[in-house]
C-alpha cells in the first residue's frame, strides 16, 4: 500500500454490461492507496447502469460514509458525444477540486470493455514507487492492439488523427514505437489515454477537458510538421467542431504546468 490518496473517476452511460466488474477493478486499484474515493458522473442510460451504481453505494460504506460519489446529469445531452464526455469528466474534476484537492492522484478510467479485465497491479505499483514516480505527471498504458489513437498526440503526429486523411498512420506509428521501446521505459508524448490514465493532482487541478479543436494549445511549427507528414489538415463540417477531449486536457497541463505526459509500454 502506498501512503497516498487517490480519486478514481469515470463517466458512464449504458455501461451496465461491464460496470460491476469495472467497479471491482476500481476497488482493486484503490486498495493500493491509503485512502481512495470513486467518483462517477452519470448520463441517462437505457440499461441497468444506475441500478448497479446505487447498489454499490448501498453495500460499500465505511463508517456509514459511502466510498462512491455519484453525480447524475439532468441536462439534455448534446448531439456530439465528445461534448457530453468532456462535460462529465469536468464534473469529476469539479468534485475533486471541491472535496479532494489534497489527494495526491486521480485516475480517469473508462467503464466499458476496455477496463473489464483484471488490472495488472504490479505494473502500476512499479511506476508509483519513489524512484519512478518523478518520471511522469500523467501516465497511460499499452493495450494490444493500441486502440485509442484519437487521444494520441506524439511527435510528429501532434494533432488529432481524425483531422487527416491517413489516420491509420497514427496507429501504426505508436504500435511501432511501443514495440521498439524496452519495458520499464516511458514514452514521452503530448497526449494519450487508452482507457486508463493516472494523474498527479497538483499538475492537472487547474485544467479542463474540451471537446472542441484547440489549435491555440499547439505550437504552429508542430502543426506544420504534422501536415508535412500526414498531408493537409481537414477542418470542414463536423471535423471543425470536435476533437478528443483528452488532447486539450493534456496540452493545457503542459502549457500551464510543464506536465510530463508519458505512456508505459506495459
């Protein structure tokens, strides 16, 4: 057990098929810390997602205090899914700011099949040890095949893959990088998520998620290099309105707090 505190956050909608196992995994991960809370932001679902969460709240109390904090969104959902997810993640951050800003870490964790398998705790333990924890401020992990190229920004692919014609190149590139990187060697990047990431609270507490393209956060010379590799950027129609919410979050932390965003090859 680490002498540190952690919030484990998730946004949920229609996750009932996986949620019980994901909550079990959250408890497994949380047990690594001296204290942990689970924060869930819920959007109206058409399955038993809410029932599962509320049942967990009833059966998981410590000294009559529930470990799981639930926010139920009553607002009408936006037509763009990424806007809803960004809003839900920001709500989790708001709760951390208001109630748990002294916690050392927080985790963003998807509540679907991506985080359904039992976590390899030894991998996270390794990167949380005193000699390794200084090497990162945000840490995500590999999952074969590496599926989350939408959240990925790694030189020379600094922007979002869906704004370019050949977006498959992002996936091929990062898979090759990971394969060629020795285990226990972190990979620097501008943004990555892949379904699970742990953050140092102090480096991200003043940042937020944004589902819109944020060119203002990326140096123009990096965008030019991206275009020289992948061709002209596409910003028409829906592409001009949306981008992965993780990119703005990570870039804000880099620009504001010089945050180190890293990928573990494990």
